C-alpha cells in the first residue's frame, strides 16, 4: 500500500521547474496545438465560403434595387447607351432607349442628349450615329441638341470616350438611359470616368418581359459588375447581345 500511495502522489505532483510536464497535464498540452490549428483552418474556410456566397448575393440585391429606381435630377446631359442597329436603323432595344431619352428631354431633365456606341466589323453605321439620326428625324430634336460619341463596343469603352468628351465640353452630370439591370454597373463606370451619373432605365424590352428573364439578367449583370470591380474588365450588357429580327422594330 505504501508503494501504491507513493506512485499516486508522484503522478499528481505539479511540474517541477525546468522539468517535463507530468500525467494528464502533459497530454493536454500536447493536444492543444492540434486543436487550435483545426479551429483556425475551419474558420478561414468558412470565412472564404461566406464571402463567396454573400458577395454575389449582395451585388445582386443592389442591382435589383437600382433597377427599380428612376432618377431624374437636372443634369447637363441625358446619356443613351448603345444597342444593336441594322444598317442605320435602331433595333427595338435601342429605339426604346431613344424614346425614353426623348421623353426625359421634353420634361426638361437636360438640355441635350448624348448617344454613344461604336460599330461591329462590317457595319456601315455606328450605334451612336444611328441613335442621333433617329432623334433628329423621328424625334424632331434640333441637331445641335443631340451629340454623338461613336466609340466603344462595350460599356466601358464607351464611358472612357464619354469621359473625355465630358471633360472637353465642360459637362459634369448625366442621366443614363439603359435597361434596368444595367443601371448599377453603368453608374459605377460613369463615376470612374468623372461623370456624376444618375439612372433612368427603360421599362420595355426583352430584359423585363418575365420573372425568369429578369432573374437571368440579374445573374448575368452580377457577374459583369464583379468582373469590372475586381478585374477592371467589361462584359457586354445583356441587351447588347440580344439577337432581334430587324423586321420587329416598331415605327422605325
């Protein structure tokens, strides 16, 4: 019994100064670093997953919210973003934008309309010039109230050219006319090129036909916005790649 009591007492003795830990305390100290690493690794993994999931959801919500705003502050210009044209004739998507810009002009939102957009290889006309011609011939606007910036095959190229034109002309602000889901990305690009921008989207066209198409365009625009913010790259807006039959245009 004396020998057993001695062993028990030795195992319960505290660590000696400069010596090794004894018994259960020693085993707990050896397990602790592994447990801490496990927690840290999983915390990092869960944090990355949360960012990967929440970031697109947040951007998508912002796109959805911006699409429902109709901002019409008094501005220097009304900016019509380009869409397809057929040998100088605006596509339905572009014509809806032009008509909306014309309505804003008539309500005194701005003293001029600026059309933007270049042309595809093989085209005879640019999107900007096609839009300008329509506003003058069909909309009845004076030629000196419509400015064409015929540059860009995507939104970013157009806004870079537009920023230069704003600087040369002394303009500061503009109301952007485009499809609803394109508003957030357009405003960000405009701001990055020195333009104080608002957004007044059209309410007609393929991008607003059904809830299914709306969800499709929101998802696509979410990717486009993140591509621009994270990598400085632009993708075509959904409305810029819509295949439309030329004969479906309304009054031309």
